[in-house]
């Protein structure tokens, strides 16, 4: 009987010890190591920096008026497509038309007076020639010759005065025509009206719309070229050093999170905002579609440039994709005595694994050796972990 109890105790003891160890095992949160492969001819999908901003049109203009007055006609609504030079609005101009008509009549009157002055001048010139001939024959007097010369000079001066009057009248016609043209509001380029700022009957001026202090510069519409959209965003001064011209990027709209658009860094502004310690940058959206609209909120993930690939000419094979880059969350990385390591979980057991750390990728870090793709690593490792010790995974 005693022998039976001893054998039973020996059999139960290891199970009890395992049970206690499992009960005392620390609870941990894990994540799996992932990999990113650089596709041939593509960008390395390795995130470098994330920023948020708004979609804007690269070419956009608040279209205003050149002269003040009441809007007589508005030929657009939001969404109207316009061509460069199209008249999109008109200001009442009956008074300017009357001025133009008066100026044209003044030109006609001045031209008629010129005809009269020319005829008078020609007659006075002929009279002077007769007096000169008579003076040679000794028939006329010096006084008569002098009078004829004076009359011819006066006629010539009157002709010049009439010609100047014509030029002045034609200039007034041109001024009136320009004033009439200025009552037309024309589209400065091909685009789409994205904002209507005035209605028929409103009084507008180059300095603003009466009673509408928020309308700057007399703008009655905002026109944008939707063929070239970009994201206007801001990057901290610490992050600007990570950006390079023409850097690839991914763009996501807040409204369409499942859709990813290709982008390219177009401009890093030459000055910073010292109050905010930020620098403005612009990212061109390369494959924008009808869903992308100005003023939408967007996020931009800047990506590392892929290395130049050889053999991409016509008829040549492209270089093969490089080895996968293994990424783990930064929260999984621990360091002791300047040696980075992670805790890898397999079959409920945690193992301490030394790694070779690479570049940081936002909230992740490259692991050049020590961890394989798909392995589970512990996030924020608790101090109670022991090598080859049991752990409990949260949520399992």
C-alpha cells in the first residue's frame, strides 16, 4: 500500500509543479514580425515619416473683378467647368456703353473737322502760291504775300490740331472699350469652379463685396485645376532631414481609408515657421480620381527611395527584388549592455534572442538578423520574464 502511494505521488508531483508554474507565468502581449519586399522598378515600401494635411489644387485662383458695380449676370455654379478666357460673370455696364458710344461719335466729329481743315489748308496753300507768282511779276504787294503766308501757316496748324483731336478721341474710345471689357470677369485658366462667392444683384468691387467682409479682393469665385492635385502638409523640423526631392509616398484620404494613392514629394518650402517649428511640404497625387477633392483631409506616408535598378531598357530584364526586410515593433526591442534583443514566444515559452538592429521605420524597426518573419515577439517585455520561462499570451 505504501509503495502504491509513493508511485502515485511521484506521478502527481511534476503535474502540480507545472500547474503552479503556469499559474505564475506572466501575461504578455505579442506581435508578429513582418517583412517588406522591394519590388523591381518600384519603391521600397518602407515608411520613413507620416504627416497629415489637406488636399489642394496646385493651380487655384480666387477670381475677382477689375471694376466695381452690381453683378448683372453670373454664368457658373459650383462644379462648372470653364475654359481660359471664358466670361463667367458680367457687371452692369449701360453707363460705360454710353460713354463708348459718345467717344466713337467724338472720333467721327474730329475726322469730319479734319476733312474741313485739310480743304481749307489746301485752298490757303494755293492762294499763297498765286501770291508768290504775282510777287515775281511785280503785280501784288508785300502785305498781300505776307497775309497769304500767314493764312497758310494757320491752316496747317489747324490740320495738326484736328489730327491731334482725332488721336485724343480714339484714345477715349480705347479707354471706354477697356472699361467695358473690365466689366467682364474671365476665367484665368482651364479648371472647375469649386466655390461660388457672389450672386446676381450683389455689389462688388476690387476691394471686396459690399457687406461681405470675408470676401477678400472682390473674389466672386474660386477656380481650381483639378488635373493636378496635391497634399499640403507640415513636417516637424526634426523630420525634414528624412525627406529628399521626388521621394515616393502613399496618400490616404480620411474619407476613403481603403484606397491608397501614389504620391511624390514635389516641394519642401525654403523657410520654416519658427513659432511652430515646422516646414510646409507639398506632395503630388499621381493617380488622383474623382474621389479626391480639394480640402479633404489626407495622410501621407513618406517612403524610402528604391535603389537605382539596372537593365531596365527595352528588351532587358529588370534586376530581381532584394531580400525581404524584417520589421518588428519598437516596443518589442530591449537593450542590455548595448546589446539589443527581443523575447520570442513559441509554444507558450519565452526565449531571449539577440538581434542586429537596423533603421527605425516609424513605430517599427528593422531586424537584420535574429528574428524570422512570422515569429511572435513580446511587446513591452515585463521584468518577470525568464529565458525559456512560461508565459501567457493576452487574449488566448
